[in-house]
């Protein structure tokens, strides 16, 4: 029988690092969790999953965790794994896997990408994404709302942060799909915000209710759960549906686009 190797308690990410090293530099998630359970006892599975994402240099969702909230080259203590898909990771080696970075996207927010030397910005590979890339206006709308949740009338909101994993509420993952924005009210209630680029169809209510049901079952712990749909325009069908649905509010947004001459520039082009 193999004896336990570790006795001292370590941060979860260090347990994961040691597990992968001990398992030969390559392991899948179940192997890592089994190693941690054997050597340190049971650990919160959600925390392990979150830390696996946090310390994997090519995981797009790592930017949603506290350790990765600023642009930087992936050469620090939390940059130790490389995801090879299907729930498997290997020790990160820049010589083999390339140099990765967390960077500021052109339209706001953070992204993850590999640095390609001696290439122009336009030649860089497409962003790594779990979901298809959002149209820039929708991404801007989401990021604007996150920074300006105080503008949502009749609510006092802040972006939700999971107290166990540190994961924020931007594109919050659930078993029924990612939530655009998961916010928290001043009284502790949770608010699911679903964004629609143009019109808000009535089928959006079914999608929102699935998210709300999942949050109530897995995250709310007795707290209230409400929903908001944000769209450029709301069609009549969704207004009728919301009128008999409790806990859902509709908001419309308006984009304004103006052209002006920079100060000091004449009008010779007319």
C-alpha cells in the first residue's frame, strides 16, 4: 500500500501542481482529484475545477478568476499547466507550448492568446474561446453593463463573485449554458441578466428561466433569484409573456453614433 506523500495542507493550486508533477507531468482531472483526496483528504470539487482553469495558461475562462484579472505574460506562479483537451493537462513548457499571455481585447475585457514572435498584430491567431466570438457591439454592451450596473433602474447591483472559487459573474458557467451576467443585489439576492443584440424574442424567457432555475437550485441557498432581459427593442410577444411572469424585468438600450470634426481640423474635404 502506498503511503501518503504529503502531510502539510497546501493551497489547492499547489496540490494540483504537485499531483501533475508526481503523476509524470500529465494527468486527467479524475486522476488529479484522486491524488488530492488520497494525500490531503477530500477537497471541494468546485474549487479544484476552478483552480485547474486558473493555472492553465491556455484556458479562456482563467480571466474570470482573481489571480488573472490584469494583462500579463504567463510566466508567474499561477501559470503551471497547459490544457490538452478532454479534461487532461500537462506541465506547461513555453518551449513546447509557446508563450501565452492575458491581454486587453480591442473591444474591452480580457482574453487569452499565444504570443507569436515577429508577426504583425493582424497576423496573430484568432482568440481562443469556449463559445463563438460575440459580435463586438454585444461584447461592448455586456462589458459596459458590468462596469455600470448602477444604471439599471430599480436595482442596486454588483457583479457576483463566487465566494468558494473566486469566479466572477461574467459569462458565468452553468449546466444549462453560460449566463451573460450574474449580478448580486444589495440584499444578497441574485439577478440573472440575459443580453440580446437586437430584439428580445419571447423565447428568451424560457432561456432566462432555465438559468434562474439552475441558480436557485445550485447557488442561491434560499436567496431570491430574479431575471432581467436587455435588448435594443422588445417585441410585443415578450411583453405579454413577462406581464404574467414573476421576477423578470425588461430593459431596452439605445446606441448613439455621432461623427464630429476633431479640434483644429478644417472642412477642406467638403
